[in-house]
C-alpha cells in the first residue's frame, strides 16, 4: 500500500505538467496582446464608462465581435461603422481610442473611483475570448467631434478666415494581401516634430480609421493596411492639429473616405 503514494504523486505531476503545456500552447498560439487597458467615466452620462486599449496583432486578420463585463448592464462598440464588429488588420496595432470607436459600457455598478479595476471579456472571431481588467482613470469629456460627423469623443479646430484651409483626398490600392493608402492634401503640411505641441495653422498629422477603429496616426502621406477579414470596410483619414483636434473648414470636417471589399 505504501508504494501507491509515489505513483499517485507521479500521476498528479503528469496532470499538472499536461495542464501547463496546454496553457502554454494556447498562449503561444495567440497572436493578440492587449495593452494600456483603461476605462473612463463619460462626463454627462451617469453610469457610462468608455473602455480604451491598444490591440497588438502579430498574426492574420481577425475581428473583435463583442465585449461584456459582469459589472455593466450592457457593453457595445460606440462609433463603429459596421454592426458586425471591428475588423483587426493583420500585423497591426489599432486602438480603441477616445477619438475613434471604443467600448461603451452602460449601467455600471458600484462607485466609479479612479484606480478601480473593472473585469472585461472580449471575444474575437478567430482568437476567441480574452479576459482582462480595465483600470479606471479620470473622467473623459465629450468634445464636439460628433456634431460634425467625426468619430469618438474628440474635439475640433475651426479654421479661421485668413488661415490655411486644408483639403484632403485619399487613394486606396491593393498591395499584395493588403492595401496602400495615399493621402493627397492641399494647404497642409505633415509635421511630426510638432506633435503634442501648440497649434500652428495648416500643420499637424492625420488619423487613419478602419470602420471607425483608429489604426494609427499618420505623419506622412502614405500608410499600409494589412490583410482584412471578408466583408465591406470603410477607410477614413482625418487631418488633425498638432494638439490632436480635427480640422473643420466651413462646418465640414477635413476628412476623406474610401471603401474596401474583401471577398
């Protein structure tokens, strides 16, 4: 009977090792990483919280299809162009950002005190479910971007008389399994060295969006979008000031859109 104890111990060790191997294999096969996961109460919307993060995708195309939290009555994608979720291009680092599509959670329970950790589950079409926690930060104010048909909670910069009035157009062309986006501008200069600085009329950078999801800032007139999941996708570029406000000329945002269809 005494000899049975070592056998039991060996069986337990094998089971633990097998579980660890499966866990490691699953982690090793996951091409997605979530970073800078934060949540901010939305000013003027009691019980509503916006969730923001960066999604690092080192693999193929995917799609963020849903979000939920046990402390919220509802979670949805705010400012998403399509109802099928948010497409994640291959080899990309898009962000759920205040000035783009983000997760809006309504009916939050408990005190929304800074530093609180909020449990969150995201489901991706290919990568499956990810469980994470969002750290509650200072409240996020609503800008006037939505009044001009722009994404998110950002603010705008109205071009005054006598200032350069930026104009924009974009071209999107296939490039292997992805696409090249070319930005054509007038009365505007990309100035990466001035980013986060004071506003200088006619200078700044661009924001590149896919179906409302912010893919990146543009500091030059060309960018690449990686392979996408099947469906119809909207590419949008806005021109923004050095302090990240969207340019508006004659009550119209300085932005351009194009469509990509993936079979």
